[in-house]
């Protein structure tokens, strides 16, 4: 159903309310295959809500969202198919604490893609090696550091061989010395050609990897452009203010 | 790729989401009818609720008999109106006739105002202890003073009050005395047992505490009450004959101390080891460390489960019915034994249920509110 | 990272020096010993005091000691007994055995019903349907805030207002409800039924084996064969077939309404019904709350991660949520089971002959209070300690592995 000329993600005038609060206002966005988009903005701007709408962890009330050509609706079977093509990495890792690292990674391939166990184990080891922690395969999440857990989360998402990877502030819950190892993994993933939408405050990562940066504030996309354009030549006042606050923190 | 915008014109925020998203219709759609199964459940439940609520209201209020006249022949109340309504209407006349007996037992009629004040004092004590601004050392003094006042009022013999012996006490005051006094006396014992259970230096003491805790936790309260009523007299030397209420109170204290000790132990365990270490590093002795640093924090942590334990004991005091002590439940049961009102136990039990429910529900709401507050202040 | 066999900390030959006790008050070990001796001594003295008083009192009141009374004929009539019992022939020991069996039966039936009802209500209270979840919350709150004894008295009084045997209500053909209990038809047990039961047990084992085979096949090929057809055949078709082949006997001994009593059939007494209804409703409310907290304790991130991976809701529940929820549910649920066991002792208030009730009567007749109460406590302690031991073992097994 998907072909390379079709964009990976399309949002058309998406609106979402939480009760009376209008959290996404007429957001439109197109992400092409292999494109890397970074979304930044102050807290409460709706950036997390935006990417959670893409794999329907949140539902939008108005507008259309198309992932890999398929529209997101309440049809659960289509939804499961879409979700297996879209991988997500959470801020709080959300690893399954009662399963080993290996079992965390093989759970979905076995139960969703109906892979035999031996094949799933090999696949998981391949991705655990790629994120550089194959020796932890038989440990439990509670025994790993934060940085290691997040890398496992990335490997777990990759085991489903998704076409698109979503990252919801993947390094915000990590101690500073562990941020680098996770960012390095994400950079390697970007360089291999994966379509990525990433919500993050890590500007260095954005500069190195992003094709496009979106700045969101109060539920709408205020400015967008290449990293150079956005960081060196911000046009709107709001983006200028945000950048000054971020850079002061560094 | 796209170009950067120079000026950005904001999309106006809309306050009113589309009609199908918020408002009472949307609420009903989301919460009552959001799927076929859910709609069927709503309809079925609504039907049964209305049907049974209607018939209950009919029985309890519309067709019920509120008072019955006096029978001139016998001088007692004539329950024929109630009997005629049996099955279709409730007989609340039994409550009007017997409520003082149910609430106060066999306490002398003219002195029942003292028992009533005692109940009010207890409620006041609970409410005061619940309010945060009274959580200071002085609270212990307030407790001691109030409990003394309560016993003075119940016994009498001083200040011109008539003396009322203990076997005439009964009803709600007994329930409150057994549970509150039991908890208050069990508390210091529980602290000692909890500390002993956790002690590493004194293995003999730890073993004794473990045996005590496991034995009491493994047996039903009723066996302890039997022990109190039948065995305690055997333990006492010649001539010393403790009163039945006192024996039951001791059994309840021994029982409560164990459950409180477990709750306190949970608090001691939850406290970070750093607190113990900091206190040691300051050179504090064991008792100073416990009294100034550890216990204040640990006890604060476990107030919600402590309140839940108290609720449990409030209900457990009803077991004294089985050894013949007149608490609220016993008074109710005896009230129904009156030949006039024998068939109307349901109404009396409903009234008792309401009284217990009021006490227990308010305490449980309070403890849940506390739990919510405490978990908010502990940032994860 | 890991120490090799040449690490001198591990393979060294020096041992840690031992510790002696110095006879000085500043030595904490000496203080510890002294304190323990003092405390144990005080408690021992207290116990000796109580014991000597007791011995004197017992002698003075000419009360026998020892458990010989268990061998004497009881004369206590007992309404419900799982083993044959005749008051004029059987001993106190037999009566106590009847009591223990009754208590165990109430406990087992109670635990099963409490688990079923509690889980159902707990899950229902989490439903999207506002009416259903509110109703469950109300049920839980009302049942919990009323003492168990009041529950029992209320239901017992209610059951006693049923019409007398003459006017017994027929709920279903053969099922009669009156104030002397629920009369049920009894199945006349034939060998065919025993064989059908055996077939059922074999079917249960077969179903379990089929489940394991399905998991093996899933690991090997990725496709999980359906287990439910095997279950249906093993648990339904085969036992029914066995029964049919052996002649399909099905005679019911129906209760026949006489003037004052029923002839034939089995009877569930109002005491038993009131005890079960009260115990189950009261404890199911606590169980529902435990199940609810257990499921809520699983962080929503787990649900989201499962959903983001594309897992279906059923798979998510079974593989991710339930295992984590069970860890939180099992410890307090075991306390609830213990509560059911201990609270069954309240049967004495409504006249159901459980252990406490029978020993209480025995105690009154023989005057041997100490032996009686010791007996009660010993039985309950055994039940409680076995449940506690199991819980500790299970808890340790399930603990999440951490750093």
C-alpha cells in the first residue's frame, strides 16, 4: 500500500481539545519518507500531544491524520497494523519490569508478527548489539541504568522493523552523563535512513541530524525551517524568546 | 523543504469544542453509551435500580408505620398496626420506642444525658485529632483530659453525679470506649513491639515480639475474647475479680497492639536509611534517636493505615456481643427481643447499620483524603 | 568487572578476627545481653505468676486438666456434619472434628466465592460505564463500613422471615425455600457419574497439556494453534459421552413436601446460608478494592508501551498488565483469605456449628476452659501459619529483580 513517493505522515488541519482546552490548533504537517523532523517548544505547547496523536495514543477531534497512506480512524484493526509500522520511545522508557531485556524485545514480534521464538531471539540480539548492550540480554530492567534502559526501549521499538520512529523527549528523564549514549544511538539510527519525528530539547542533536525543525507554542506550529534557519535566524519573537531561555540553561 | 515564515498569524483559539465533544450529551455518550455492551448494561442497571429503589422507598417511607398507639388494657404499646403492615411497610415505631435503649443500653434513664455528652466528647476528640493544626505534643494531653472526663461522666460518684456501676453501661458509649481507649492504650505497646521486632541487637526480645505478633495475628479475636471472659478469672489470685468490661478491654488492647505494631513497622521500614544514619552520626542515643527523629516521621507516614486500622477495630468491638457485653449491636439485638417488637429486627438492624456506616464512612473518607495529600507531597 | 579467581579479596587466607565481650558497661554487647536477660526474666516471672495462680484456682474449683475429655461421650447435638455423627455415641473428640471440618468447608467455599465475586466487582469498577463503576463503588463502601456481625445477624433474621415449611416457596421445580432452609434435589450417585467425573479430571489435564503444546508450537513456528476446541472436547464432549455410554442415569431424589417437613432431598440450612452470604459480601468488598488497586497500580505507561507496539488488548492484558497487577494483589488478598478463615468463627452468633461454636459448648459442659481455648487457637494458628508461609514463599518468588 505504501510507495516511496507518498509522504510518511500527513496532518491536515488537526484540532484537539482536552475538555475546554484547545490544545492543538489547526496543525498541518507533512513528513516525507526518510525525513527527520525535530519538534521543540515550551512545556504545554502541545508537542507531546502532537506525536501521540500520530500513533493514536491520543485521538484528534477535527482534521485528518494519514500515516503511510492510511487514515487514522476508530477502526481498531487498521490501527493495530499502523502501530506495528510506527515505533515509539517514551520519556519514562516503559520497559516491562517482569520480563528480561530479551523478552521485552521479542514480545511484540512473537505476538503480533507471529515470529518463531528462535527467529525473534536472533532479531532481538541483532538490535541489542546495534544499541551496544548485547551482554545485558538476560537481565531485568531494574538492574540497568537509565541510559541502558532507554537504549533497550529503542531496540524494542526497532524489533518491529517500523517505517517511522517517534521519540517523546527520550533524554529528559536521564542523568546528564547518560544522555550522550542515547543520542549517539539516535544519530546512528538517523544516519541509517529512518523516518524520525522527535520531540526534544537537545539542540545539538537537532543541528546534527534534523532535516527540519518545528517550533510549537500554545498548540500551533509557529515557525518551521532547517536547523540553521531556525537557530541562527529566528524570525518570530516567540521563537527568539524560547531560544534565549534554552540557551541560557546550557 | 519548507521556508521559514516571517510573521506568524495565530489561529484564534476556540473555547467551545464541537458540540459532540463536550456537554451533557457528549458526557452521556462517552460514559453511559459508548458501546453496544455498555448501553445494554446502562439500560439494565437503570431498570433494576429504579425498580428496587421504588419498592424500597415504598416500603421504607410510603407504606411505613411511624408510631403506634398505647394499648389502654396493658399499658404498653400496641403493635397491631405494625404487624398488619409487615411485608409491605417498615415499622419505624420500634425505633421511636427503643432508640434510647439501643443507644445507651441499660444506663439509668435520668442519667442518660451524661452518656449523650460522652458520645459528643468522643466525636469532638476524633474531629480535633483529625485537624492538622492540632498535630502537636499537646494533642496527647487533650486525649488524656478528654478520656478522664469521659470516665468521670460515665461513672459519676463525684461532682454530685450519681454513681453508675459498670455493668449498667451500654450501647454506643461502650463501643466508643472499647475502640478508642483500646487504641490509645495499645499505641505505646505497639510502638515498643514494633521497635522490638526490628531490633538486631536483642535477638531474644525480637523473638518474643515475633512470637507475640504471629500468635495474635493467627487467631480470631473471638478466641481472645473467650479467653478474656473465661480464662482471665483463672489467672487472677484469690479475691481479685476484675470486671467483665475491663477484661474485654484488655483483650482488645492486646489484639490491637499487634495490628498497630505491624502498621508502625511498615512506617519504620519506609523511612530512608539515611535518616537513621544521620541521627547516629549526630551522636544521638537509641531512645533519643527514636523519639526525636525516627518515630515522628514514621508515625506521620502511617496515619492513613492507622485510621483504617481504627475503623476495623470500631467494627470489631461488636464481637463483644458474643461474651455478653452491652455494646451498640448487643443493645439492638436485645431491644428486638422485647415480645412486642420481636418481628421487626430488620428495621433495628438498618438503624444500627446507618450508625456504623456514618462513623466508618467519614473516617474512611478522611483517611483517603490524607492518603491523596501525602502521595502528592512525595514527588517521584 | 567481575572478580577473577586471583582476586586476593576472595582467595585470601586471612580471616576476620572474632569479637569478645568485655566486662564493661560501655560495651554494647554486654548491655545487650544484660537487657535481654532482664526483659526475658521479667516476662518469665510474670508468666510463672499467672500459671501458679491458675493452678491454684483450678484445684480450688475442682476443674480437671488434660485432654482426656476428648474421649468421653459428647451428647452435644450438632445440626450439620460432614462426617457421620451421633450425639449419644460419639465423643467430644469427634464433635471437635466435625467442627473443624465445618470451619474448613466454610473457609474453602468462602475463599472461592470471595475471589470470584471480588474480582468481578473489582474489574467492573474500572469500567468505562459510569453507572456501573459508581454502583460498584457504592456496594464496596456500604459492605465494608458495616460490621460483619451485623451482616450476619441481618441476613439470618431476613432468612428466618421466610414462610414456614407448610407454605414453602418453590423457586424452581424441586427447589424449595422456607425458614428451615433451602431444600435441594439430590442426585442419586451411580457409577456412571464417577466415571464421568474421572473423564472430566482427565479432560482438565489434557487441556492443560494442550496449552503447553500450543506454546511450544508458537515458539517454534510463530503460529499459536487454537486451544479452545481441545478444551471443549476434553471438558464437555468426552465426559458427557462417557456418561451417555454407561446408560445415562439421571434420577433426582426430589424433596416431597409433607405437612411439617420435607422427605428426601438435601438441605442447606439458613445458618449456613446467612454465614456464607454475610462472609462473602463483606470480604468480597475488600477483595474488589484490592483487585482494583492492583490493576490501577500498573503504570499507564505500560498500557501505552504495549499499545505502541501494536499488541492487541487481550494479549496486552495477559502478558503485560496482569502479571504486574498480580504482584500487587496477592499479598493483601492473602490477608483477606486469612480474614475469611478467622471470621468464620462468628458463626457462633447465629448458631452454625463451626469449631468455635462446638468447643464453646464443650467448654461450658466440661468446665475446661484452658484446653478448649488452646484447641481453638491451635487450629486457627495452623491454618494461618500455613497461609502465611505460602504467601511469603510466593512473594519471594515473584519479587521483581532489582539492582
